[in-house]
């Protein structure tokens, strides 16, 4: 059974810092990994999707890497801003099956 | 619409009542998913529809839960004889196909509270 874990569970940083969120999964036979953010009371916003054949994806200040063999992914946020405050979730997918979500990291960026 | 639309956004009901939650996926998306997000459980898969294929119901927690998708578009999740443990946010997602290379796009969810 696939299990996805995210570390840390919560993170508080001052504005401007670069930060790394971690995601690990137990079954490396995945097709892709997706990073989401969730604002309070809202649904999930897709940030980045990395196919199993890819090593990383970049979008603006966000960079996600994937090491499938070791079962790890990281989300790097550069020059953090208060607007980045949210819960960040990673999820892995295998074929036509559902996403299996991680436990999430609650990020607070202080002005 | 441009995104996945869910209604109602909030629902409060008494224990034992039936509830229906609605999801309008992004136009043209053939794959539709229901998830549940509850405190202490994180996000759990419930059911998956892909085109005209039989749905994957493997995540439904009990036979009180059912879902249908009419005309390959709108989906309704029904919970019968609601229990307090059904209180959660129910999220719907769609993707342009059920394959492995398309991201899932989520609605804002329905927050269900069972009194």
C-alpha cells in the first residue's frame, strides 16, 4: 500500500527566505507526482506535475524535483512571500488510479 | 465554467438525513474523482469515473455512499442516513483524461457538517 509522508508538518519563516518542503513515498512505481497548495476553506490548486521520467519541473519561484528510485520529492520555494502561506500537499499517482496524498505541510510566511 | 464547480459550498444537516453533493467538472474533461478531507484522515479517494467505463468505487467507506455521473458530465455524491463521522469536506476533481499524464483540477469542495 502506497504511503506518502511530508516533512515538516508545519513551517514558519520570515519573508524572503528560500525554503524546501519534503515528500516521501513508499512505492516507487508511480507515474507522476503532483504538488498542490490549499488555502483555508478552499480546494486544491495544482502547482506542478512531474512525470516519472522527469527529474524536475519549474514554475516561477517554484521548483519541484523527483527522485523516483529513492521515493522522494522536494518543493523549493525561492524568495518566499506572505502570499505563499498555505498548506502544501504532494500526491502520487499510478496509472488510472486515484491520487494518494501526503499529510501536508502548513507554511506560514511572516512579513 | 472555467473551473470545477461544487454545490452547495456548505451543508449542515441532522444525523440520519440523506444528502446530495453536486460536482460540475471542467467542460470536456472525461475523468472525474471524488475525495474526502477530514481532520485526522487527510485526503482520501472515494470514487473515480472515466467516460462510459464502470466507476472505480474502491474508496467508498460504506454502502451508505453512492455516486453517479449523468451524461458523462455532472456527478452527484449521495450519502444516506448520515452519521457524525461523515462530517468532512468533499472535494471533486476532473482531468482531461484518466491517464497518467494529466493533472487533476479541484473544486472548492462542499463542507458537510452532521449535527
